[in-house]
């Protein structure tokens, strides 16, 4: 991040009025001026170890190589700023070669929330990402792009008269969404940003909806039903029971746990017997019963990861009834209540040889 022979780059580095930085094609930051430090909170030393992707709210956002766009940038303290970003490609033969000059203007308090939403979504009119804006007061759709319309197979006017509830989550998560044609569920990763007023009251929800590639993960109809959470606790438990039924006497281990109490709700015979227990001994017992004292895996980390992504895989160590260490690869699906909190976990386990686990370490694998 030192000065070069380029007047323009040196000018950016010394500018005290405009927040600016230089990045390469990969998003690596090479020049970071004082106004950028003040605006976004990162010192020159800190930002030198990061990519500009760390500033993006939307992690699927592409690195810009020119033009103007309106979007949100995340500060070091996690606050979000609505900014106008102007991008110009420049060349520095004495330094990093071709780079992109990013001029950042904070428009958070200059542009009304509704205008922020309009400016943001206008950039996705021809995008291959499904996006929409919903009214936080009544939950209805307000703005949407054509890709989202095609994804949910609906008429734009019909969608705009409908509730967006089935397509909203807190922050970013995997969820099953219904099509408008026949209600058939499809898995999608959804990223939601809440735009609030000066008092913190939600005004609008902005969402990216990304269909999940079937090559990454195929979900059965029962699993999609789990990812499409609705109803009271009894209804959610009934969904878990319906999912569990095919596994009850299967030669593969499966169980359902209560996410609030961390206790087993349903356990199949294969899982219990493989661990030296009767099914009745595990039902209503805490999951910590199977955890070794030297447990490297943090159960809270797993719960947070699962609640955040909605689905994940984890390879970890457990103990059988005799205290012997065993390793399992678990595929878990989170079941959410009406408050969007994880209520149950439906898990399928595969016992694995520890030699197949690098260094015997726990391996967390969230959905990309």
C-alpha cells in the first residue's frame, strides 16, 4: 500500500475528502485512504489483510470493474451504509498493473429508504439472481425482478398482490419456497436485509433468492417439507414425525432433537443399538450424554451454524454406552417456529472410520 509513480494513485492515497480505495480483479485492496478508514472503520493495516468482498452485505455481489452502482457496504462494527460507488479502471505499470478505483459516497441519510430500495433493485432488472423488496408493515411484495418471477412461476401482478412471508428469513438461510403455479416446493438460499427507520423500526425487506443447484444437494419431498416451516409446535412436531417414520426401522441411524432443550425427541433403533443403548434410554435424555469430555467440537457452534444455514453437515466424535469413541457424519435440517427460531433438528447419521477424518478434527461443512 505504498505510493507509486502514478499521480492518480498517489492522489487517492492522499485525498482527505473522498473515501476511496484501489482493488485488483480478485478484489484485493492495495490502496486505502484516510476517509475510507473513517467511513468504514478499518485501518490501512487491517484492510490490507482483507478482500473488498468483506465489505459487501450481499456476498454474491460481483467485483465491479466500472460504472456506478448503489448498494450496501458493511463497516467494521457491522453497521450497514447505503452508498453510491463509482468505479473507474486505471493502470499503474509501476505497481499492481490494472486496478479499479472505487469512490464511496455515503448516501445513508441523503436518500429516503424507499429510494434506496428502488436504486438497489433497478440494478438487478436483467440479473440471474432473484431479488425482491417487501413491505415490512404488511409483508407484501413491492418490487421484484424478472428472474424471481420466473423462479416462482407466477404472474407479476399476482405476485405483487401477495404476501412475501414464504420467501423471507432472518438474514441468510436455506429454505424451501413454493411456486405460484402449483405450490410445489423448491430449495433456495435466501439473504435478507432489513431497511429500518431512524428509530430502528423495519420499513422494507430486501431479499436475494438463489435456487440451490441439485448437484450440490438433492432434497426429498419430506426434507423440503421440513425446510418449509409453518404452524404451531404440534404441527412442527408432526412434520418431524412424518420425516422420521421411514427411518424408524431402517438400517441407517436417524434422530430428532429438541433445539431448545438439546434433548432427543425421536431416536431410531439402529442409532441406539449402535451406541449400546435401548431407544427408551435416549428418548428425552440430553444430547450431551453422548459427548466425550475431550470434545473438540463445540455444540453451540454447530447449533449456530445449523440455525444460520438451515442445513449443514458435520463430522464429529461421540461416545457409546461403554465410553468408546465413535465418529459420525451427520446431515442436519433445522425446523423453525413462527418466530423464526430453530425448534427441532432432524438428523441422519453415518458412522465413519476415524482414519477418513483428517487429523481426527471436526469438519464443519455448511452449504455453499
